[in-house]
C-alpha cells in the first residue's frame, strides 16, 4: 500500500541521482573512466572517458589549448544536454505515475 504511493518519488530520486553522477567527475573516475582512450567502447564493461574529465584534460593538457577550444565547448554542450535529458525523463516519469495514481 505504501510502495505504490512512494514509487514516483523513488523513481525520480533514482533517475536524478544517475543524472547527478553523470555530471560529476569523481564517481565516474573511480568506476569506469580511463585517462585516454582512442577507440569506442565495444561492450558495456569497457573503460570510457568521463565527459567532465575530458573537458578538464582538453582545457589543461598540452600546449595548444586554444586549438581545442571548440572541442571543449562541444563536450560541455553534450554534457549539459545529457544531464538535462536525464532530468527531463525523471520529470516525465514522475508526472505520468502521479497521473495514473490520481485517476
């Protein structure tokens, strides 16, 4: 009886937590991130470069930082779009479940 009422909050909190972790560097660095990868991952268990860390590497490493400025902005745009889309999915799921519960 309590679980159906709490389900929208549980799902929203879980999805927002995933969105938050996607925007944070530390959780990804200790779980799946690599310093540098030249190939695309072939499975879900392959190492990946975290987007926040990728932005940091592009902004601080090397001597031609200005030449990679467009890559920095592009990566930041992808990161913002990813976090916003995850949050939007959480809002949509929450409103649909609440609508089903009230009818």
